C-alpha cells in the first residue's frame, strides 16, 4: 500500500482509495464543483455525487498504486450495493484526507478575497 492510499474492503475485495489533488480535481471537474464546495459536500448530496466520489476515490487509489482500473461508475454503485457500509468506508477515507480539508479551506480563502 502506498502512503497516499488507504485500503478498504468492499464486497469481499480490497481496494486502494486515494483523495489526493488529482483525484479531487477530476471529481470536482466532473461534478462542476469548486474547491470550497468540498467542505460541505455531504450536505444534500445526490446519488450522482455519491457514486462519483466513490468512483474517483477508487480510480485515484488504483492510479497511485499503479494498478489497472476497469470499473465503471455503474459497477462501483453495484459494489456499494453489496456492502451496506461501503460508502461509509469511502467517506471515512475522504474525511481523513488532509488534502481535501486543506484544499477546501484554501478554496474558501481564495473565494473570500
């Protein structure tokens, strides 16, 4: 496991998860979010945002670990359906990611200027 990833088990299989700068950039671009939006992401989260966050976290983990990633967002949703605490595990990694907190705070500071 890379220091920038955290391994979680979903549906009986282990996956690396990463919410580094590139992962968050891709997620924000797809969801049309700004950096400051990450701080309150869970408020009124819709299904597209939830699945997108999980998808990008798993894809980012695979990228950092230099592993092949072939899951689609639909497959990620199916995996989360099999593991009732699956999204909770993803959110735990996201919440514990120093980069997501720092980036969100930095985005808020830039927006305030």
